[in-house]
């Protein structure tokens, strides 16, 4: 009898454990590239057609006050992966560093894989990881399924990355779609390029799939060619419509006073890829391509949901959608990113947890959340404990309709200050006000570098994009100086509640003094917390380090 009891006991717990294993939700994380907040129907864009993403928001939760932490690809994406501010992880285009193996072990995909998730990464990676960065091979080995390229993909990814050569489609979204189908559906067409050890996704494990677009980013929209084989979306859509310029648009020729002092933001050094904003005609063409890209992405989201439904996975698959940062399209005469204005830091976050009752979903939250909150959110969904290295907070309680918010102030920062003219800056904001501080822009301008490169016959790309050991010192100084008392050379205060587009800097208005002092004090607290106390967990990743290990650094 005792023996039978024991057997029953064992069987009971085996079933219990199995059932629990099955209960862990699958997670699909969709990340777009350089997509501003207002590029979706559900965020107020009346031109773009994104019915599937709008439906996702309608059935889930749309965070209307979500922000990134650094408004440029590499640091923003590193922040998302590690759940940390850039000031802590210290990886950017100009940092001369890559993410160390130790830091990478505490990224959300690695932690979830260790906890039993079957993981996939599809599309773009823009974070150098391991010794040798993009050439280390660490990323490729870190996932159960890998179908991606480092750096930009272009609109036709086969032209840039061999891994995609076996795809039937030529255009980026559709190439990614084939990867998504291959990962999710064991009956889908197998892609020869994809790297995976198991023949098919195991049914008894939950999965985590990261879908990373390089759209509507300019690197991809600038390479759209309206080929006869392209889908109609990318050839004819939005082209016969009346498309107004964005509110506050100023063409280059009409700029009277630049938004920021000319010696602070050196607009003439801006990367030429952003010069389309200078004239209304070029701006419109680029905007149409972005709209087309969004509709392509939206169609993928719709197909993904249908696939999940057909495979009976939809009721247990959480979908998270966001962007790595926004982009100026000529508003106030500005182009590009890497600033702390709302246009570059404000992004949508949409989370659909289908396990929640329909009645308790389908609302918007104006809580101050950040993309560093997504790693802890995903881990918490997966029942995985959070590492101490995370600085973001799980926002599941908000998805579930609870009111407790993760923070009173949010911090954004820009440490990408290079020959392309952007100043270092930081911003702290609450739901009503925002304070931005800028530091002296000491960088050598791109035009001067190009002139010298030409004089000595040095390839211009090498002069502009290769990072050297000395840059480690400069970047370190960028990280630490504001904490050690470096004073701002320019400051701004915006009343976001009445001026969300940040047209009027009201810092000189004496009636705002108390607010300003409060925000300055919050800035100090938040930046100190963001930096933390540890040395950054990074490897040296410069032209010199690569040369020493006989590797050639290819700027991404
Ligand atoms: Ca980006």
C-alpha cells in the first residue's frame, strides 16, 4: 500500500510538473528600427495602415508614455537585451567596446534559454557581443534558432547577408516572415541558411522568439527600388495620397534660428543619410517609404497571429511590440536621432497577454515605462528570477490593469557624440515636465576629417567609422564627467503636458524655478542610479584590438 501511495505520489507530481511546464507562456518580441511613436494607426497616425498592430493594441495594452533609454540603435538594443541604461552597460558605436560574455549571460534571451525556453533570433542584430564583437560568433551560438545578420540588412537582405540566400522572397519583411514561419511551424519550408541544432521546435518547451526589423530605418528605406517583383505595398501604396508635412516642419532653407545653438548641434556634420529632411519633396518620398515599411511589418504581425492561431498557440503566446527609438523628420528643422527630444525617445510599447480575460484587456496606460523594463517583464512572464544587473522593472502589473507604476521620473541619455555633430545630453522627465542638459561638443567635425582623409588618401569610411583605442578614453569621459561635476553648457525645460512636441523652451521663465530645481535634483539621482557603481562588463573592441587578434573590424 505504501508503495502504491508512493507511485501515485510520483505520478501526481510528474503530471503537475508537466502541466506547469506547459503553462509557461511563449513570448514573441517584435522590435522595429527607428520607428517613431506616431507611425501606427493606434498611436494617432491617420494615414498609415496598420490594422493588425492596431488590433494587437486594442486587445492588449498600449503604453502611450513609453520611452527608450538611448536614441540610437546599438546602445538602445543593448539596453533592451541587458535591461540596463547605457551609462551602466557602456556599449555604443563610439565606445570601442563589446558586451562581455559575463554581461551577456544576464541578457534576457540567455536567461530564458537557461530556464528551458527554446529561443530564436530573426532579422537584425546591432549589438557587438563577445571578444571580437560581431565577428565573435557568440550571438550565432546563443540561440536555438538563428536567422539574422549583424548590422544593417538593407531592403533586399540577400544583397548584404549570405544567410538569407535561400529565402524565396527578396524584400526584408518577407524574408523575415519566412524565418518566422520556419521557427514556429514544423511544416513550413525549411530554410537552408538558418542555424539550428534541432530539426524542429520542441513541442514540450515554451519558446521565445525575437523578431528584429531593420525597418523603417533609413538604411533599408533608402535602398528600396520598387522592383517589379516587390509586393504592391512597396510600389504603389500611399503614392496617390495627399500627405501633409509633419507639424513644425522647417525646410533647411527656411531655418532662421536653429533649434539648438550651432556650436552645440553641428547640423552641417549630420550623416548625409538624413539630408532628405532638408526639402519637402525628399522628406515626402522617405516618409512614404516608411509608411510602406510599416504596412509590410503590420502584415507580418497579422500573418504571425494567424499562424499562432492555426497551430493553437495563440492562447498561450504573449506578443510584445516596440521600437528601438524614434527619428526626426524635419520637425523644427531637425533630422536624425541621438537626441533626448520626445521625437527620438518616445516609442509605443504594446503587450498582448492572451491569457488574461478579454474584458480586462484592451486599454491604454500612460505610466512612465521604458524599454529596459521589457527584459524583466519577459523573465517574469517566464517565471525566471531577475538578475541584480537589471535596472528596469517588470510592468506585468500594469498589463494586468493594476495602477502601481514603476517610476516617477524617467531618464534618457545620448552618449553618441562624434564627428557627426550630436552633443552629449541627458533628460529627466515626469508626466508633466522635462529637463534636458547638454554638454560642450568638443568633437572633431566630419567635414574636417574628410578633408584630411582626402589629403592623405585614406578611405573616408575608415576615417569616419573605425573606432580606435583613444576612443575608449573619450567615451569613458562622456560616461563619468557629468557625475563628476561637469557643467552643462545649455539647458532646456519643456512643459510636456501643453507642449508635447517641445517647441517652447521655458527654462528662462522664473515662475518655473521650483519645477526646474526639482528636476535638476531628480537628474542627479537618476543618472547616479543609472551609472551604478560597478565597472562596465565590456571587452575592448577597437581597430587595434582586432588587429592584435588578426581580425579586421568592419564598421556596422
Ligand atoms: Ca535604430
